[in-house]
C-alpha cells in the first residue's frame, strides 16, 4: 500500500500501524508527534491505528536542548 510520509511517497505493508512505521524510521515512539490525514494521533493509539492506502502521515521528532 502506498502512503505519503513526511511529503514522500512510501510503501508500507498491508496492516501496517503507525507504531510499525515509526519503528521503520528508527525513531523512539516517546519522542515523536504524529499527524494522520490532518489530525493529531494520541501517542497511546499508535499501535492500534492501522494505516490505509493514501494516508498522509507527518512525523515530527522532539529535540531538547538549549
């Protein structure tokens, strides 16, 4: 299935979840914010959100520092 991930066309297997896509990016779930089709997804729901063909996903990493 194809989706748009941070502006780039990306292939994901059928049944992929937000959590699995974040894992493929090598990002820690606790340090990202995710938007799916224009709506923020609560972190506690990443494992249960099954992606669909054509979804638009934006993943933003949180960086600390000063």
